[in-house]
C-alpha cells in the first residue's frame, strides 16, 4: 500500500511542479503587485488597497465586464445550437459526414491570430470580400468593425466560427454513446424524428450539454486574441472585453499594479462562475463537490 502511494506521489510530481510554476506563483505575484504602484521604470511603491478603490469607481473597467458578459451571452447559445445541430446531422460514420466534420472542425485548428486576421480582411469596409459581394449585388457597404452596433456582433460570429467545430465533436461523441435500442423501442411505439430527438436524445445528452456550456463559457469569457486582432477593443470601448482592458492598463498605460488588481478581481469573478458551473454539473449528475 505504501509503495502504491509512493508511486502515485512520484508520478504526480511533474504535474505538481507545473501547477506551482504556471498557476500558483503567477496568482501570488498578481496579489502582491495589486498592492503596489509600478510603471516598470521607477521602483515599486506600496499603496495598500488604493488600486482596488480606483478600480471599483472605474467606469471603463465595469464597461469591460459588461462587454465580456454580453460577448459570452451572445456567443455561447449560438455555438451550442449550431454544434448540436451539426453533431446530430454528422453523427453517422460515413464518407460524407467525415468530410463535413473535417470542414467544420478546421477553424478550431487555425491559430486565433491567423483566423482573426483573415476575418478582419473579409469584414474590412473598403477592401473586404464581403462588402465587395454586397456592392456587386446592389447592397450598401456595412462598417462591420468600425460601427459600434456591428463590431461586437462581428467578433461574436468569428468566435462562434472558431468554437463550433470542437463543440460539434463533443456532441458527436455524446450522440454515439446513446444506446440505439432506446430509439428503436420509441419508433416501435410510434415516435417521429422530432419526438425521438427532444424526448430521448436531448435528455440523454445532459452531461455533454453541460460540458459544452461550461467550455464555451470559459473560452468566451477569457477571450483576448480575436478581439485584439480584429478591433483592438474599438470602436471606442464597444468591444473592450476585460482581458483586453487589463492588457491595455498593463502594457499601454504601464499601470502594472492597477492591472494586477483588475486581474485579481476578474480571477475571482471567473472562480465564482466556475464554482456555480461545477455545482450545477454535480447537481445534474447527482454528485457533490
């Protein structure tokens, strides 16, 4: 028994070292720096809770949180529905479905920098392909990324384009694990395809549904790259999500201590959301955390 425990401890050492270096140490440094004023040029100055006091009256920080929540609340439902529909249509193992699976999974494999740059060109007002098509068919030009009313929705669509293929594969795995005997019994009882899906398939996908919702929320809430590449937070602050606002405070305004305080508050918000999500998952599965 002692040897078994010793072996488990030895094999867990690399993961433990990785966790300490890349998770625990950065969090501790963020907490320490949040109590200092530092612009990278002059020595750090201890200011106590001053950064947090400024943060809670900073309307642009709260605006960034609002944009992050709005971005997430728009992206997650669209991603969920599209990936569920694609998973349902492409769950069969044939040549046709494999080709389309690869086609829809392909955006997830593209680096976000490359994907964001490609869409920035496609949505460009003057030289973009989409507006060129609009001109040819007689439609007016649309300022996809320069108009505050369209910018966030444009970024949301690119986020959905990026995530849908990966979530589709999760749904396909969940669908293939549902026993076919249940469907066959329901068909014998006279159920049609819509009834099969909503009364048997969808309830049995409960764990996959929760997993997709949690992962989609995590991806969207922490997103930085696509927004930075496509709009740099603009126009104005229309697409400035919280990770981007923290980056701007740290590396554009050189307010390292203030950015650390914002990072700590954002980390706590993400932690609370994660706890609620895991609690919901454990409640659905009958476990406790």
